[in-house]
C-alpha cells in the first residue's frame, strides 16, 4: 500500500468506534512477540494537559541524553505527529511498513486506536528507545495503552469529558483514569478537584503505589523571574517554559516531579537537562501564536475546564479586539466549551472543520448569537481565517479554538501544509 492507502485503511477502522477493552490490543502485541517488553513506559492519563505534560517530560529526557519515544493523539495536521522519537516524527514509509505488519497480526474488529498503539509500540521497540511516554487516548483502565506495563503513572487534571464512556461523575471518570496505576509503581498527580483526588489517592493506597501530589510533594509558582519549582528533592527558579500560558505551571511541575522520580529509576537527569527541557518544550496548537499584525492564537481546548484555563490565559495577552474563529464537534458541549470565551469576544466567526461529526457552522453561529455575541457563519475553517484577517486590525488578536480538529485544520492553512483529517 502507499502511504495514503495505508491512512485510508486505518482510518476506516473507525467504523468499529470506541470499544474499550484490552483483549484485542493484548492479542496483537502477543502476535508481534510483545515489543512492549523492550523498553520502559510512562503512562500519562487525565483530561486536560496530557499533551503539554508529556511534551515537557519528553523534552527533559531527550535533553538528558536519553532515547525517548512519545505517543500522543490526536494529530493536528499529519498522522506522523502521533509517533515521535526525541522530537522527530515517524517517517511515512515507516508508517506503511508498520501498518502492514500490525494489520496482519491484529484480530478482527481491532479499532483505529488499538492498531496505532500497536504500531507505536513496535516502532519504539525496533528503534531501541529506552523509555516511551504513552499518552492515554480515553480513560485509562481499558485504554489500549494500558496493555503496556508502566514504571510510572502521571495523572493530569481530571474533568468532565467522554461521559458516555467514562461515567457521569468526576469520581467515576477519575476511577477510569486511575486504572493506569500499577502495583508498587510511583504516581505523580497534578492539581485535582477533591472528588477526583480522593479516588486517585485511594487507588494508590490499594495498589501500594507511592503518591506524589501537586501541592503536597511538589508545587510551582510564578515570580518576576519566571516559574519557580519546589519539588520532591529539588528546587529551581527562573524557569521559562517553552509552552505559553500561566496554567502551564501545573503541567511543567508535574513533568518535573516525574523527571525527579525517573532520575532514581535509571534515567539520570541533571539540573541543566531539566531546565533546558522545560524551556525547549514545544507543543503545537496549545497557546501557539502564529503570525503578526494580526497575531493568530491557536488553542485546542475542547472541554469546559480547558476553555476556562484558556480564558484566564487570555488576560495576559494585550490586544485591541478579540476575534474568535471557533468550530466544535456536534457531540460536544458547545455551551461549556465556548461559554468562558464568548464574553471576551468582540466578534465571532463560526466554522465547521472537515469532519462529518462537526457541528454545522450555521448552527454554531446561531448559538453564539443567542448568547449575545456578534457572530457570522463563515463556513469552512479556511474561510473563517480569511474573514477574520480581513476585518482584524494590526493590534487585534484572532483566537482559533473549540476543537483540536479546528485548530489542526487552521494550522495547516496557516503553514500551507496538507491536512490529514482523522476520520476514525
């Protein structure tokens, strides 16, 4: 198969939907001779901040001279973004080669995410990574990544998302996320709501897993010189995180705590590697500014908690006006996602990314008008960006938000790249 034929096939596995369970991925890995045994694994679960936290940690490990794999989802523009080693994306020809082998090994009705998880695992083994950071796709307990036995788990802030699958309460969702905790293995826990924190803490007690919580074992705060970290056994000041947004203090601190623990588990990291890793970390589509006059800010917040953090981060960005280009998925809470942002908008351009389940732009525009916002039905993401640029002044800020898919498509337009929409 060609690369495009390969993508068409694996995206087509989306017809099986999301089917939580470890039976198929375990069978696939066994048929591939258990490549996961060739390297160590860190699981990163949670609702918000998984990608940023994973990026910080991977960057520090790479700066420390370690060969580290990073598996994340979804991609913004190209499928190859999902699988990286020391920041380098997998090559298209490797995608084809791996897909053919994994497809041959996988049982019937293997899902898209299970197949891609197996591809990443096989790739990391054959490329001889020392450690792989595996971002959980959904939940944790029954997520395909949980077929790998981690040496450390990291749980970012838990919020309401995928409630149809994970449960209607924060405690139920946290219980699914806590499923990545392994017996006797350390757990780094970001800032959490009390209901989620209690569930995670109790799970650690049951599993006899050391618990390291934000605000207890480690913390961080901003000062005039940058970010200060007070950790498990380390203090650092004057950090300048490569990822923008004051809320990144929790993500950076959580990654630093994990790095401290890994330092004692065979992955030595000196203070220089930690500092340069934090400062060189890059995660596209999260508080990412492209262009000038006007500036265009991309942020993939796609649930109420993420949008609230984005709204707070906007307070630190000076501007004349705020123009919002937004597109959301039809199965998401549009009110919760856009609610914190609409009061800040001077003008709104509603768009629909190139996915069948996107909320039609005319319905989104109508919704925004019902909230008292001046809103236009701009149609496509490209058209919305074009319109926003036409009406923006040099000191205005254009925010693209609402969905990672919207942000990915916008980023492809802005960087003149071919967009590979995920259709699984």
